[in-house]
C-alpha cells in the first residue's frame, strides 16, 4: 500500500511562504581554531521557501540533511561553522523543491584570556553566530554567508565623569588640568555588543576578530576572575576611556573597517549595543546597519550623515 504524500497535495489557500522549516535543532560540534578546541552545543534553524501550490515541506529532509552534513564534519574538526551552514543550505536546495534555503547556528564558546596585571589564565565566554542563505540562479546556486559574535564589556558614562570633574574643581580648589588626568568616579554599565557581517561565499571574516572588535569598542573587557591589582587596572583604564552606548557602537563599526579594509562594498553589517544601566531602571541601546561601502564612505566624510 502506497502512503499518500500529504505535503504534495493542494493547500487550502494558494500563497507562497518565505520561510518554513525547523528550529531548536541541537548538535554537538567540535571547532578547532588557532590550535584551540571548542566543543559547541549549537542551536540550529533550517528553513526553505514553499511554493504556493504545495501544502507543506518535507520537514524530515531538512533534519536528515543537517544530521548528514554535521556527522560527516565531526571526523576532521570544523574550523568555520558558517561552512557547515553553507553545506546544509545547498543540500536542502538540491533535495527539496525550493528556490531559497536559510540556515542559522548559534553556540556559546570560550576563548583563552589572561588578566591584565597578574597574567592569570582565564576562559571568557562569547556567543558565536553563523548563517548561510542559498538561492537558485538559473542552473547555479548562489550563497551569502554571515558570521558574528556577541560579547560583553564594561562601559563608563562620560557625562557623569564631566560632572564629577566640575564638582571637584569647584569644591576642592584643584587645577582643572590636574583633575582632567584623574580617573574620577562615574556610574558603570555592563554592555552587550553584537556584530554580524554578511558577505559573498568567497569572502571570509573571522569570528575571533569580531569578538576583539566588540571588546575594544567598550571602556574595558570583562574578566571572569580578577585579583586586586587586576581589578584596579580594569577600573582605572575604563574610567580613562568613558563611552556612551552610541560611542561604543560607532567604535565597533570603525574597528571593523580598520580590521577588514578590503571587504567588498556589498558586504552587509549589523551592529547592536545594549548597556545595562546601574543607576536607572531602563537600559540604553544603539544600532547600525548598512552596506560596508556606504559605511566606509561615512567614515571618510563622504557619506550621507543626515
């Protein structure tokens, strides 16, 4: 007895759907980068588009493809998880009646760090983001790949520092030039930065570089463990580099351009910064997105700054 293929039957309404698929796929992936191993528990989403004349997609095929690609990759260690996303997206297109496929992976991972003074080794946690979109272009398949990261850091409010400088100058009769050199108090925030870069298939941006760009944009990195001398340096350095949420976001984007000046103009950048306020009940947020070429023009003073 032949089972009816319900997915191939007529839908009640003829409307094309942009993304249909599965979410919450959990897979263990071993990532080897610069001699360091990370065991990633990846959260994966796999989507394809659905033509108007079909009732549904074959969900199990997306899962089969994901299992097949990842199991094949676990032998030799994976270096770039966006390459896994590309392989899954391309294979989904070949196995399904679809014109577009999209795969996204997110996973926590750690990088080795040392504290600033005592040089004590630590592991700091970040979120790794990878994505691939594949689509049919005649007889060919084209791909856009994305890589990104989420990292936390310390930020110090510039406005409060200026207020304290004015207060000290006025009330303690100290020369303002001396006051300007002192790491005076301010209120702090723990900030969370996100930076994602989308490129053509043959371009590559390194996730570890993105983590560094995000951390450098803030007043100071964060450390899981600090001895007293480390803590002093973090606090002093942060208060000598005060930044608003807007400052952090702009420095993040600037840092990307400086690190990857030859990235194609069609690369697309998404940057976000959220600061968790210490003296307010609300948080602060800033966002920038746009094509890399347009962002470079802005930084060179030739863009649309209105």
